C-alpha cells in the first residue's frame, strides 16, 4: 500500500536534554485509521507535533502527502488537519466565525456550504452562533474537530479525541471518524482507551519511552498475541497442582478453588482434550468452566510491562 505519511528515523531531544523520540520509522497508509497507543509521556504528542511541523525533529524526516514537512511546510501542512490534545479556542468568537477563520488561514476560498456540512456532521449546527466560552467541554472538542476539518485536509490527526467525552459523544465521534475515512481521509489518532483502538483502528502502533515497539494490523495483533484462557472451578480445593498435571501449564488460584489454563489461539492444538483427560485420571472434578479471550487492553499492558 502507498504511504501517505512517511516518517524516517525521527529522533527528538528536547532542550532539556530529554530524549522523547528514538529512531522512529513508520509509514501511514492512505485511507487507514491508525491508532497510536502508549502510556503517558511515551512521545505520542511529540510525534504528532513533528509530523504537523509544530515541533522540529532533531534528526530524521517526515513526508506528508508527498511534501517534506520542513522543506515544503506550507504544502504539507495544507493537507493536514490537527485536533490537538489541549483545547485551544478563541473563547469570545462564535463557532461559525472560528471555523470559517481557520479555513481562511489555509488560504482556502470561503465555502459556507462545506462549513455547514461539517458543523451539522458534528452536531454543532444549532450552536453556530454561540460564543465558544458558552459551550460545554465536549462541544468545545467538537469545535476543535470542525476547525481541523475546515480546510478539507486529507490527513487528520486526532490527539486523544475522546478524553473527557461522555459515552454517547464518543460513539458519535467514532461514527464521524469512520465516515471521514469513507470520504477518503486518512486518520491517525492517539488514545488511552484501548477499546477505542480495538473498535476503530485498522492498524495499531504501540509507542513506549519514545520507541515504536510494535506496528501491526489490529486483527493480526489480536490473533497473534491473543491468548485464550479456561478457568475450571474445582469441586474440591487443591493444595497444589498434582505432579501428573505438571506438564500442563496450569495456574492454581491462591484459595485452591480455580485452575486456569492458557493456550495460544494460533496453536495447532489447544491441548484441552488431553488436559481434560488427565484431570479425570487424576480424579479432579470441576463444577464449572469459563473461557476468556484476552482483549487488546491486556495485550497492550503486557507489551508495555515487558519493556519497562
Ligand atoms: N517542550 C518540552 N520540553 C521538554 N520535554 C518535553 C516537552 N514536551 C514534552 N516533553 C517530554 O517528552 C515526553 C513525551 O511527551 P509527549 O507529550 O509526547 O507524551 P504523550 O505520549 O503525548 O503523553 P500523554 O499520553 O500524557 O499525552 C514526556 O516525558 C514529556 O515530559
Ligand atoms: Mg499527548
């Protein structure tokens, strides 16, 4: 697939001497939704700010829709919409004025019909004449999105788009992001909400301490790292796992009432049949059995933990 954003060997050391990004190389495919996941301070905002030309990389280069973000800043920036993590809006302006003004900054000729559509899509139309200071936090965030879309960018960055947004509005935003993708916009979002990435992303990148530690198709990631677990509720508590069962990878709960067996969903054999057979042989009976598939959240937490 053709990359629409190409990041090559980007590192960033801030003036404080802090190394926020280390040799980041990453291609974003045209038309995808890419979710960048990482704990606080991992470097997500720094990376986005570099791609958008707000922060200068110490080394490396970024090409956005064919333009070098430094050498051809204006052309590159024209293609990009950015919804920053921090809300920055002009409190005294109306919604309509601020969004229209934003479009003008990019040198686009006015297009009231387009702005109207954006505001309607974001359920802001009835607020178009309201001053921004009179809006709720969630509405302000939507105004930020409207501003970012005002000049019809082909690449949209959403830095924590749903932080502090209620459940219903999150759903609306997800739908909006999907419809933007359908209209051909490439979307890169950062999020702390793993379910958001799980729900939305085509691909997921994990960043930790300034390094990209994994980039994968979301589905492949879930398949590859996803483990399934069976928990057996025992009829009688065990003191320890009997030797006859030692070769199965089992965990016994502290109270001795539950045996947990994990298996790889990719594995050729799950080993469940032999396990059940061996349990019967050992005279261990169970009352109930539960299965569970690990979520993207668990995969992510494990990944980050392994590296720290
Ligand atoms: N202007 C700056 N000067 C010095 N250090 C900075 C500056 N901006 C960010 N940092 C540091 O760089 C690291 C990465 O910050 P960044 O904002 O990119 O993280 P993040 O992944 O977006 O985190 P969060 O999830 O909290 O938004 C942090 O340790 C931060 O303190
Ligand atoms: Mg951030």
